[in-house]
C-alpha cells in the first residue's frame, strides 16, 4: 500500500492506493498558506491520519519547481515559504519510508499518460485549471522538466504588459478556475464565493452575466492553447482540474479556439482538446506513478 499526498492551493488530499492505482481510502483538509509551521502542521496531520504499518512509501504532488532527484522544492508556487524545502528528506526522516516528490502539473500529465486520456500519446500538454494553471508537457512519452525545472509552469506566462508601469497580467490569474468561480458568485451575490457547484449551475442555466465571465476565462485558455500548439505542436491538449468534470468547460474552450481561428484566419493550427480522465484526482494517480517509476522500476511509455 502507498500513501499519496496531493498538496493543492486550497486542499491537502491524501489517499491510500495500491500498486495498480486503486484508491482504498481518501481524505482532504484545507491547506494553510500562512507560514511553514502552519503548513507542516496540516501536512503532518493529514499523513498521520492515513498512515499505517503496511505503507511502503509516500508519493507527493506539490506546487513549485521540484528537483525529483533530491526532493527539494524551488519557487514554491502557492506556498512561497516552501522555497528550498527538501520535502523528500523531511518526510523520510519523520516516517522512515521512501518518498518521491513531483510537481503537481507533471503529476497530472503522468496520471493521464499512465492510465488516462494520454495513454497512447507521445507528445501532449496537460493544463490543470485550479488556483492557477498547472501544466505538464509530455515529449516523446516522457515528462519534460527543463533545465531550471520550470517546463509547464504556465501560471507564469505573461499575457499583457502595461506600457507605463511595465506590470503584466499573468495566465495564472486569467486562467484560474478559482478566480472565475469567485467572480461569478460575487456577481450573483452567492454567500460562499468559492462554491463551484453554484457557479456552474448559473453557467449551465444560461445566465448571461455568468457566461460572460466564463467566456472570458475560456478565451484565455484558448489563446494559450493556440500559442502552445505553435511552440510544441503536441498531438493533444488535456484539460484537467476539478472543473474538467463539467463537460461545458472543454466544449466552451473548443468553441473559443474555433472563434479565434475564424477571427484570425492566418491560423493554421488545429489543436485537439480533450478532458482529463482523472479530473480532480489526477495528481494522486500521477504522484503514485512517479513513485513507482522512481522506486519500483515500472517503465514509462
């Protein structure tokens, strides 16, 4: 049995999984962005509650640039205080089992490569729509990390720069599913602005205000998909994150790509866009697959 941890911008998820990827038990609790002490308190409690003597190893998916050899996290993403932290060493010392750590966007890509929508693909890009935009780039059937471990960190992609201040807007903001949901719920005066289910009720019901915000969000995704098609020319893009469970997300992104191509006829790219198979659990599966390839010699495609 393996204990798998998915550290997200809003939740820390834990699961007990077998070698074939079957989830035996799963739990989650709110993540803390306050400081490293508060973060570790929640992380350790999440693992402690799930830990048992038959756990062979711990697999971790986390934001930030991850050196998978050492387990050190750089530029901690949603948790800047994680910069320079050796997650692998910290957990191995505390629990006495082997640990493997990988970036969250790459875990999503690994999940789809292993058992999901990219199982037979060699070149693909996964976009994980959550607090920001995580990304995983598959090149020749392997996850691409890049020299500085930044390949796929799509939240940092600049979209526009103010001429005077030189300040930019970033894809991690415009492509944030969390921000989109909050904007809709504020517009509709919903008490809990984080309620994704409520926001999609408005979208699916055809509410004009909600769909205006949703269309802006989908257009931002579509723009970057077209840009990435020209840069990497993948076989397919897979849309992940919890909201990918809503069919209208991939459908509206596909529609936005079509509209952009019609308005800009010089476009020759014709991206293939699908939904991730694992949606909000993708990072759990990908983290486990990464662990198995690192420590138990399971071969990648």
